[in-house]
């Protein structure tokens, strides 16, 4: 019984010293069940910017791929020159 009371007192002390409890008690105009979330427009704008940046990755990498293909066509295929089975 004393262990239960000590545990309950410790839990109550931890809850009372919680910063979230302090914030909830400070707000005089707090309504039960109210949610303080970022606006929907902010989330939509951030999501749109991320979608555009993700879609732009192939466009940004295309010049490098074009240069790689051009070098491969110009220089040929060196992999058959370094085939270890060929030197046997």
C-alpha cells in the first residue's frame, strides 16, 4: 500500500512538473479538445515545393548523363580490354 502511494505521488509530481501541463494551465482561453496545428496552406506549400524539387532531379542530372553517353560513344568499350579471362 505504501509502495502504491509512493508510486502515485511520484507520477503526480512528474505530471505536475511537466512542461506540457504548465503550458495547458497558462492558457486562459484554452478549449477542451482544441488543436494547435500548422495551417493547411503551409503544409501544402511545403509539399508542393518538395514535389517540384523531386521532379527536377532528372532535369538537373541530364547534362551529366548526356556527357557520359557521349564519352562512351567516343571512346568505345574498354571493358573488353581489361577482361582477365582474355589473357589466359
